[in-house]
């Protein structure tokens, strides 16, 4: 940074004699005596050991590092930058891998010996030492240093440097024309360059949200995101200021403008108390009174013109000033040399300042604004950056990613921009993606351009390069874009995310024209993340080389079954089909494309009588399908087991309804299980796992089949199940009437038989082995037997129930003892006299004669049938 000597200002006091040694400024070191002596110190490596920020009570010039000469450890990044000499390299301790350094301290002042917490807004005694481009966390002046977050093994996650979100707005780095900075493997985020605001004066330029560069800046393998350049407001009602705003401070009442709007020219000088006097703003400053705005600064009141990209002031004497431009959401390259090599710039924004009742400013260069500088972009990706316009009388927001403006050297250096020593702007772009910019409001710039080349005041602006993938590009005012070769295909970028390496990146997804889009002749050996280029036949356009390779998937099986695979895209080599069965294939090669790896679905199918059990290796669980992401060589194991089912059912009894749960017992398989029955006999039914039959189901042995199905759909072979319906038990009770019959008196035996409904049978009545009555049907549970007479004496009688079918069992009754009376004894026959005997003889002879005549005879009481012929004597 050019340091304006106090003698440049007529009203400044004499400058104190500088120390003969190194003079330490807030964030910068100027070598005086050492440089004059020509002593070339050996370059050192400074290692940052913590991710902290110095306390508010510490001076911004603190350089707390270990005392040893040469390589040293430094407490914070700020200590290391302050301590670093020309040619030194700053690295980070391994403990900082993946850490974020949140900055809270900043300065707007270039003076030495600054009190802790001071920001020089303004420093009245040293106005020339106020930074003309606004507050920054670090100033790099008079030395060239490197900050490398890829050393010490930090490449897996890297280091982020950002402004703490609750801190006031400031950018991260300011590099003067004699300074140089190399950034490698870093993420720069949250920088905020906001121009000052005024009411009647114009707003000031907001430039370079993360970095303002006038020297030599090289960024490699890094990402810049969420940085913003915000133009200051004109017509801000909360400010009663007539002076133009400065880049680092709001305008004041009078006289004088913002302290850092063009170095010695200050900001626009505003007339006091509504005076018509005014002064044009310096570089970036707003016009004061009726003065015009400097470059990017809003015009003062009375319709004063705004600077480039800024709004005009209002028309009346008390109308508001115009809004300023916001330029370079991430980087403003002010006549410096900027090289981006494998860098991602995404989500940055340049926003014009509000003009309220006056003209508003435009947002130009959502990622980079190149003003009379040399901008080189190689294998980088600039996407999703935003430009916003605020006002209707200013140019629309343009250059969603890049705005390269060429100006004459005289115009560029006007207004105190003394570091601008060259004429014209140059853009060289190789194998880079510039796409998907956002233009706000969309209705004002429906055809916004991602890349814009512009020139004015006789300057030059040109572009060259090849193999680029751009959205829309435009050359204004005869700028020369003819040598910039590009196509306009959609790169199909994924979101900014962690994809390996030290920073977040944006992947080219499948089908992107960036894939294999450029020869590797001039390509770096690796991409932003460290992935080797190329991965395909040629190199990819942009910061990322999509990681592409082929990996094998191998399947192993145990048990009886097979495994097959499906994938989209299909296997590049071989196949997995019926692995585990004779002739099956068990290995295939699948392509891997980063961001969209091949997903292979394995399906395990058991053989008959078997079931899938479980997965192993790359698969897990007991579901028969498994998905494997092919991001490296993978293997999977499938196990099968025998699968069967058994069930044991209790017997039933005729006459009692049968209802029993099936209670199957599976062997193998994966639960939960379902069951089905087949071949149910007539009369049986099955519902909700319960087997049922009515009470009238005939006794017998019944068989059916049972099949189990597991959670994966495997089924068992049908298993035979038998259920027995046994006969119902019966009982009989016998009684006799009368129990003691007289001689020759009949006896009735009654059997009471207990049977289930619908059963049939007969009863045999037995006297020992003698059958008194046989097969007497049971009717209504009763059967009876009448015996005309029993032989005299005691008879022991029992009823025996004989089933009529198989539905009941036989039973014997109790025994009944019946005693039959004997025949009565004969009375004595009186003795016959001679006459009686004669008569008896006559009667006997007469009877014999009668019998011969009839031809038959009957013997009473001898048990023979009357029809039985009598045998001859």
C-alpha cells in the first residue's frame, strides 16, 4: 500500500524521524534500514499455533512469536502476518486442520504506535495515514509473503479465515502496490467492504469484500464465499451530513468528507448549512454538496453526477445524494496482478447502495472487479455469485461473476488512486467455468451477463483464453472479447460442499460438458482438492476433476441360495448373477463417478426349502435386498439356512366343537412369519391362525398341509399336520323291575345310556354269558329288555352299549342282581282206591288214542316250538 507521507498535506505536522530498524504497522511491516543496507534475510517459516484472535486490549501491531531465530511459532495468524518479513511463509499447526479463524480486529489507519482498539476513523493528526480504501483485518505492504494451509498435513480439511459475523464490516486483506500475497488451501469467508453513507452527499464505493489488491495476489486451491461489497447509501435520513461519504466512514456535516475517499483529496467537501458549494469525491468517495462522486461514489445533491457505477444526486438544493456502487464481491483488483489457479468463488455478492429519493448504485462483478489490472484465471469455478442494482437511473447490475474495466491511466489515478500506474485491463481465462450468476432485481436485468468487459476514457480492455464454459459474456464500448474462446453449455454444477481436500468445492455432475472438456497439456497435476488430473481420457474444465474409477464388487454366499445384482448404469465388466448356484457369477466391475456413485442392489433368493438369513461385509441386516454404494472395492456376504415349519395339534372329541391355535414352529427364516393351510378336510376351517371344526365332526384322523412364509417371502415345503377327533365317551346305567320277581313273573331291564347328540348305538343285555336281549336300539338315551321269566335263583344282569358308528365308545353298565322265586312245592296226592285207579287208566288210554289221531304232540314247558314235529317213540 502506498503510504502518504504527512508532508503531502500542507496542514500536517512534520513527520517524526523513523526508527532505523523495522517499523511495525497494524498488519504490515515496512523495512527501512534493512532494505537500505541491502541485507537479505533468509526466508523463514512461521507456524500459527492457535485459531484465536488477539484480545481487544492488545495493539493491532502485536507480533507474538517464539524468540528463536529463523523458523518460529506464532500465537495467532495476526501475530504471524505482523512478524513476517519479505519472502516468509506462514503455515498452520496440525491441530488447526479443519479450524476456523474468526477475526474481530481491523483497522482503517496506517499510522504507527496505534493505541489498542483504535481504528483511525479518522485520525485527525495524520489524515494522510488513513487507508483510502476502507477498513481491513490485514494490510500487506512492502513485502511478499505466502500463507499456505496445505502444509503440515492440513489438506484433509484446511483452514478457514473469516470475519466474525457479529463484528463490524471489514474486508480481510488489503495489499498495496509494493506488496504481494500468495494464498493456498484457504477458505476466505464473511468479508464485508461497505462504503460510507451520507444524506445530502453521495454514498461511497464498497469494493473488494474479501481482498482489495493493488500489488501481486496469487490464490491457489482456495475457496472464497459469502463475501460482499456494499455501496454506501445516499439520502440516508438518519444522517444530517452534507459532505460526501468516504470509503471507510459516513459523511460529516461540514466541512470535509469521509477521511478515506481518495487519499490526499479526502472525500467530497460538503458545503455547510445547505450551502451550494461542493467538491467532487476522491476515488470511491461520494460527492459533497453539489460535487460529483468519485469512482463508484454517489453524486451530491442538486443533481450532481455519480461516479462510475453510482447514482446521481437529487435535483433540488436539499435533495439527497446518490447511492454508490458495490464492486468486486470477493476481490477488487485495482491496477494489480491477480492470478486465480484452481479456485472456487461462489456465493459472493456486489450490491449497489440505495439512493432513496436519488439515484441508486449498481452491483458490478459479483466475484471479481478488475480495474486496469491483469486478471488470470486458470482451471477455476466462479458460480452462484450475485450482483444487485438499487435505483432506476443507473446502469443495471452486470458482470455477475467478473467485471473487467479498462480506463486511461490518468482517469484511473485521479482522485487520489495513486497506485494506478497502468492503462487498460486484461483478462486471461483458461479452462474455467463462469456460470449461474444471480442478477437482482431480475425484472431490471433479465439478460444479465456473467462476464462483462468494458472500457472508458480511451482505455483498453481485452480478454483471451480457451476451453472455457461460460454463461453469457458481453463486451461494452468496443472492448475486445474476440480472443476469449468459450462455450455456453450448462456445467450442471452441484452445490458448494465438502468433497474432500482443504476447501469446499462444486462438483461437475454426470453429463456435464466440463467433463473431459480440455486437453491436459497445460493442466495442473491435481485439482483444487488434490485429486490427480486426469481421471478420464482428458482433463475436466473448472476447479474440480471429477473422481472417476472402476471398482469391483465381490459376493460370497453360504447355504442354498443365489444372489443377483442390478445397477444403473450397469456393470462395466462381468456381472453378478445367481452367485452361489452352479454356473453363477460372483464378481463385477462398476464405474464410480464422484457425486453420483453407482448404487448396486443385491437380491438374495433362497432355494426351495431354504430362507435368506443375513448379510455381511458391505451389507447388513436380514432383509433379502441390499444396496451397495460403489465408492471403492466392496464385498458382500449372503447366508442362507434351511427353512421348515412344524405344528402339533391336540386331539379333539366328537360332540365337542374343536378350536385350537395352529401354533406353528418355524425352523430358520426371518420373522415375522405368515402361515397358510392347504387341503383342509371337510368340516374344518382356519381363520386367524385357529383351526376349527363343529361338534358334529365325525371322529377320525384328519390331515392337511401347513406352509410358512418369512419376512423376505421365502416359503417352506408344505408340512403334513394331523389332527385326531376321538370318539366320545359314553356311560350306561341299568335297572330292573321288579328286582325280585315271583316264579314265572316277567322282568324288564332298563338301560339309561349317556350319548352326545346325534350318536347312535344298541344295547346288549347279558346275564353272564347268556344274552337276554341283543342289539336293542337306543332311543332317546333309553333301551329296555323284557324277560318273561327267569330261572329260579339269582341272575346277575349287565347292559353293554355297542356304538353304532365310530363317533362314540362302548360302555358297560352297572350290574343288577335279580333273584327269581322257585316254583311252589306240589300238594300230596291222596291214595286212590281201586275205583280211582281204574278210572285213571281209562283216561290215560283215551289220551293216547287221541294223540295218535292228531299226529303231533306238544310238550308243555319243554321249550320246543309247537310247530316242531314230534319224533316217533
